[in-house]
């Protein structure tokens, strides 16, 4: 059991470090035109560590403190906003709820089945993570650009005016610009809602990608868990299970 405590301490410590790395990478993507590889890798490692924590941690209090630290690290990268705080609190509830479901699944099982344990908690945790990323996107230049640049797609415009004859390219370009100007002029009063729509679409896109992401997390966590067990870093004990029987 002493080995498990050491492994647990190392994993929880690394989880905090990786969380800070992932949030910094996310800010680079949303605010500085960075690459999605870095935050994606960070969140993948973070979820793997979290899954390992579910498997070997006995103290829920320690795990929940670690979850809180992970989310607090978000503020160091993105700064403090009341809107961020509200989303972080919701995400914390989802993280805690998902972790409890995974740990409870582990405790009721006779044999440790990594896939089933992680499948209980990951969907809820990923929903919380997607909410945080969507909130960061809402206040980023990407959402602001989408709000300010409203135009009819050129391919759609070409299809619509295709049947019109006698319209040369120069006139078509001018007509296209005129239509977009009119769209923007009439949509000024509704622009405040465009960012919300973009953010909602971004959230659902993230949640769709998260389905595939979760299977990758489960696969890698299972592999790493087996390696740690084979190396002796994690020790599994077998205990007799009491069973009620009716005597006749």
C-alpha cells in the first residue's frame, strides 16, 4: 500500500503541472493564434492522470482538492471574470460528480476493470471541460471576429444568382459586397447574440470530438495502469468477499 501512496502523490503532483500547461496552451490557441496540438496533448495527459487517480486514490478529499487546483490554474492563464467563476463552479460540480461515479464504480466491482470505471466518470468530466473551453472561447478574439464578420458565403451567392444572365464578374463582385453590407447593417441590433450562438456551436462541436477523445483516454490509461502494475508501482490485493446465504 505504501507504493500506491507514493504513486498517488506523484500522479496528483504531475496532474497540477499538466493542468497549468494545458490552460496556457489553450490561451495560446484562442488569444494568440497558437496550435491545438499543445492544449490537446495537455488535456489528454491530464485526463489520463485523473483516470489513474480514480483507480488508486482512496481519499476522495485529496482527489477533490486536486480537482479544485486544476480549475484554479485556469484563472492564472485567463484572468478573473465573474462569468469564468460561474462556469468554473459548474465544471467543478461536474468534475466531482464524475469522479464520484467512477470511484463508486471501482468500489462495487469485484475485479478492477479500467474501461468500465473510466466510462462511468469521463463523460461528465469531459462535459465540464468543454464548458470551460467554450467559456474561454466566448471572450476570445475568435468569437469576436465571428461576431463582426457576418457575410453570405460566396459559393451560396454564386448558386443563387447563377440563373441570372447578362451579369459580368465585376458587377457580381459589387453586388456581393452590397448584399453583405446590407446584412451587417440590418443585423447590428442582434450582434450581441451572435457570440452566444457561435459559442454554443463550438461547445457542441467540442462535445462531439470528446466522444472520440474519451476512448483514447481509456485506451492509454488502461495501458499505463497495466505497465505500472507490472513494474510494481501499483499493487493489487485480493480480498475475500462475504456473501449472504440462506441456511436450510
